[in-house]
C-alpha cells in the first residue's frame, strides 16, 4: 500500500483542503495496483460489500493490505500524471 498526496492537517492542526489524497490498492481480481481516493476507501468501510472505486473507474475487491502492490494500472497512472501536471501549472 502506498499513500500519495498531502496530509489531512496543517501543522497548526487546522484541516488541510489541498488536493485529494490517493491510496494504492491492489485488486485481487485483476492483480493490478489502482489509485483510490482516501475518502472512497473510508466510505467503503461502511458498505456491506467493501468494494472501492479506483480513479480509473475499476471496481476493486481489495487484496490484503500486507501483500505487495501488483503492477500499476496504466489508466490510474495516466490519471495521476494529468492531475500532477495540472497541479504544477496551478501551484
């Protein structure tokens, strides 16, 4: 599991409202590591099926988080590249 993005709070303890944070989650069905928004991962905990939606649109049945990441999802990687390029232009 890999976490990317900014922390949820500033040093002052106030909430941070920066870009969404993603977590890398490997799907036990396609064996690829997908990027999932942290809020999506948190919301999945309250769902009976526990499935999460990756930023590429894939519905993930998460592999155990202690397992090594699978190969990266090409579409998730492309979405992350576009997000990072956009944040460099606006930041």
